[in-house]
């Protein structure tokens, strides 16, 4: 992802301070177990071991979204990641973070989609792209909602799920058994979008891929 100059986001907005006290002890142990279970499911999905198709539910700009497990890498607690802002970058491009020894571009996908910026909190997570997508990038999400089974959902017209024109990488809407609408995102297509690949203010003025 190219990063033209821009104001970026102050590093202080994502401090590397210790985790909140409520995530210590037993609760922290449960959180780690939950994260490990998600990672195991992602690995199982890649190997084809999941008989029932499942995707990861996340909250983006107050909107429930689904991410294909095979397109994901790791899930990291955002509060423990130091993000260095990049000069003259678009406001949705938060900057660079050192993750497993590699500099990774971090994007606020809700802001990219035209929603309000993600407010850092103890529920925020950073989700990296799978290496097979060929883009060293990660997404900041408000929270992870857990795994969802696609076979229990029904397709609905996109215009019934939310207002706005949806790009190809976010063109499928689903409704679960409880009537909740989900927007299914294709990170492989997102990773090839021209606007997504040019995070600088001097980049493309065309905003066709804003939801």
C-alpha cells in the first residue's frame, strides 16, 4: 500500500500502555482462550477442516460485517499495538505498526467506508490480512463478534440492509435467524481497489468504493 504524505493519526491515540485492570486474572485468561479458539478456527478454515462454512463477525462503524476466515491472518488486541502515523495520509490510513517484526499498514476500515472513525477501546482489535492476499495490511475494527454460520443466513437486497451504494468488495448482504443484517466483505477485492492502494492525499478523488 503506498502512503503519500498526510496528518495520519497521533500515536498517542493507540498507546502501548498496559491492558485495563478488568482484563487481568481470570478474565484475561478467558480472553486469551477465546483468541486462541478464533485462531484455531481460522487455521482450520484454511485447511478445509470446517464442514460448515463460517465467517468472522466484526463491528465496523456500528454495522455488523462478515469476514472470510481464509482471508484473515491474526487477531491482535489494538491497545497493545503502537501505530506510527504517516504524514499527509488519508484519515482512514492510521499508519504503520511493527507486527511480528514486519511493518504493517493499519487501516480504519469503518472510516474508509464513510462511517465515523473507530474509537480506540478495550474491545478494539487489529486483524491482519492473510499473506495469500499479497498485501501487508491490517484492519482496525471496533470489536470482534465471533464466528457466524453462513448456512443459517439468507441473502437480502443490499438496499434493504443499509443505505448507500456498495462497492464490489462489499456487495452482499445477509440476514440471520434473528433478523440481524450483515454486510459480507471480500478483502481480496478490497486489496485490489485503486483507492485502497493509494492512501495519500494526492491519490484518486473517485470515491466509488465508499459504502
